[in-house]
């Protein structure tokens, strides 16, 4: 079975565009939550990539997956 992987940065950009283009404050709360969550994922992943190559996947599983699930 093939799994698809999408780029968090591209997803974040789409949420950013929604935030910039929206004037509905109720929608902005939920959209902003996703935007901030993606920022946190990218921040953690940037730290993980500074480390040892062999630790990348296990650390992503331990630190990033809980934010996604």
C-alpha cells in the first residue's frame, strides 16, 4: 500500500491565505488553530533534523505524531 505524504509548509501557506482573506472571526479561530499547530510541527521537526540521522524517524514518531493524531 502506498502512502501519500504532503508538505506541511504548503498546507500552512493555504491556512495563512485563508486567514488573510477572511473577515469572519468565528472561522478565523478554527483556521488559526490549524495554522499554529502546523507551525509547532514545523518547529519541532526543524529541531529533530539538527540531530542524528538515525534518530529522525523515531523522534518524529514520538514528538510529532501525537500532534497530528
